[in-house]
C-alpha cells in the first residue's frame, strides 16, 4: 500500500497523469468516498488496472515487477506468507 502523497508523486513523475488529471481524480475521490485511499479509489473505480499501477511504482523505484498470477506456488511456500 502506498500513501496518497507518494502515489500522486509517482504518477506525476512518471507522467502517468499530469497535475490537472490528478486534481480531477482527487475531486472524484472526495465526492465518491472521502475516507477512501487514493490507491483504493484508482483500483476500485477502475481508473487504472492493478497490474499497471504496481508496474509504474516498480518502474519509479527502478525495481523489477514480477507477476505471480500465472506461476504455480508450492503449497508449503504459500503457507509461509501471513
């Protein structure tokens, strides 16, 4: 989970949204549910696909993004995750 300010910074610096676009999204979020996080709003309202959001965050931090969606995970390894 990313803080609202950090997520906005990432989206602005990666040129995913410009300042005007981010302000519009913030307004929509406040009108929809002021208690919702920006990340939850983007995903719940389908403003951006989940994988794209996290790929952009990984790119910002210069980290590899690995999707485990289609990869089998051994049961013993899966149970290590809380």
